[in-house]
């Protein structure tokens, strides 16, 4: 992300954040957990959940949705959020200062200390639950926390809040498997029915079809965060990384204090696309390139390649193919560029982990990565989290024929009849479960390597 074509006020406004704590609401009746010699992340989640009566797995899912449980060495996100739980201090939100007030920890400690950050987030969630009127029996039910979760992650508008809460509840449904500095953090899958309340009403969701890209949702940015109209013909697509969550980026674009925006935002987990600025208007995303470019944000952090999923690459490439066809933009690296490559910018995104060779092969569809992508690889893939020695189907890869993979493989291509997919490269290595693959075409297992 980048500053708009005028002097940026945001940093000066951040200085008002401490003063804003004087008007914080939502005092929690719970007390901060006592000091502990246990410095583990799992211990911190357990203590915070008990102290503030917040479901432990909800805390983990919120943290994973925000940062993949990566504190980024205490560095702030694009909207000035800190730590694994992304506690925020900006002109529109002050959950960082609220956490300090509720727990008694200092702001610098909460920014840099993971257990303190987790405790602070639990305190903020409990305060929001109290304001929402959640009683003890409600707090024990995961489904009751939906609207609180939406407010925690994206409070500016109902559409962004729903996008965020749906991400968290998807994680609760599927389970979280993460590693924090070598420590495994896990949640079991939950069968949970979210109580969306007013967010379930169509007129409150505000998520309609995008005006330009047919498969996108529409969540417009604040009108003061972009310029109406264009000063030049569209000749370039600029690739960004949000340095924050999908819904958080959309919410930030809707915040009058942000003074930034992009045309599109893409979610890491499933490739969902949301348009926030019309292509005919000038988003503020890349300074000198704003008049002649379309800005595409990708959920994640430059330093963490786990966000750059195969689904995200493919969804983004499909969008870029659409844009290049629509505006007759050459499909080359002179016209499809990273934010860091635009003259006059000081940002580093998309960074060293962005696979330009693979991405451009998808945009061109010419197999430059050395393989031809499955043309219909999509959202119906279900991958087991344990290897199997039987014939249980682990995943279905839609292609020219139905291709089934018996055993999970980390970091290896799945190939058949000239079609390949490297989604396995983006799966976590679950404790060394490196297996061989078998390809099943029309229920006939092909001969190959040894069993799993």
C-alpha cells in the first residue's frame, strides 16, 4: 500500500491514539490472568481464554485470520496493528490502547510480547461481548460470538465485518494448524452455526455484484480515499500485498482517515475478490502510477509466504487476464508490476516470496512455470490433514479428467497428461508427512511409486 497524491495525515493522527483511551468504552468485569512462568503460545491462549471467558479456539481462529499467528517482530501492519492478534492503533480504531487499559500492560509490551498481545485481545473481545449483551451462557457458545468477531476485525461497515467473521468461522469449521516459532498450535474442527443477527439481513450485508469484474463482490471505499475519474489511459496492473487481513484492508479503505485505496482485494484462503473502487476512478495505491494503473491487493504479509496460496495466485491471475484483455495491456513484466517497481514508491511488496514466474505463467496461460495448470482447479478441493494408506480420497483435482490423489505430498507437483498443479507446495508440512502420490483416473490406479 502507498500514500495518496497529497500530504499524508495519518501518522500525525496516530499521536492522538493515547488520548482516545480516555473515552474507551466496554470495561470488562474479568481480571487479567496472573503472571505465569509458562511462556508458550498455547499456555497464553489457555490462560487468556479462562481469565476473560472467551472460547480458546475462537481466540486462535481470530489470531490466525489476522496474522497467521505471526507477530512480525513487533512491526505494525498497514493500518497500524500489532502482534499475533493485530491490536490496532489508528485514528478510527484503538483496540491496542483499550487492551492496555483493560489488562494493565503497557502498550509497548502488548506490541512486542506475544502472551501479552493474546491476553489483550481476549480482554477486548470480552469487553465487546459485554457491550453486545452476551451472558455467561452465550459466551460458552461459539455461534454467539459472530457479531463480536465482526466488530473486532472490521468495525467500519457491515459488509467488511461479515467478510471477516465468515473467515474466522470458516477456520473454526475446518480447524487451525499453525506453528509459532516451532510450537504447534491446533484447534479441532467445530460444527458451529454462526448467529449473524443483523448481519444476516441482505440490506445490511451490502455485498452486491461488483460493477466491473463479474465474479467480484462490491464494498466501496470511502469517497475521500480515491479520485473520481482518470487522468490517463489504463496501461498497467500493480500487484500489492495488504500487510494485513482481507477484510481489514477493505475496512481500512472505508475509513476516512486512511487516505489509501485499491481497485481490488483478493482473499488468501479461497481467492474471493472484492472490488472497492471502480476501474474508471483513480485509486490511491501507487503514487506516480495511480493515474494509469489498476491496483490489486493480495491478503497477507510480505515476510510470510504462507499467505500466497495457489488459490490466491489463480484468482489473481484470472483477474489480471480480465484486466489485460479489457484494456489491451501487454501480458509482460513491463505492464504487470509490483508496487516496489513503481517509480517514486518506498514499499517492498509483493516482496521476495511472490512467485513472479509462476504468476505470469498463469496470466499468460503458456506454462512458463514448466507445467500447464489444471484449467478448472477450484474451491471444491478437500485435503485431509493426515496421510492415508488406504484408498480414501484425499483430494479431487478438476481437470480434463477427474484426477484423485491418494496421499498428501508436501512440495511436489501433481502431474497427469500434461496438466499439473502445485497446491501441495502451499500446504503445511504436518510433522514430516511426506508421502508419495498415486493418480486415479476412472477408478484405475496408475502404477507408480511405493505406498504412503
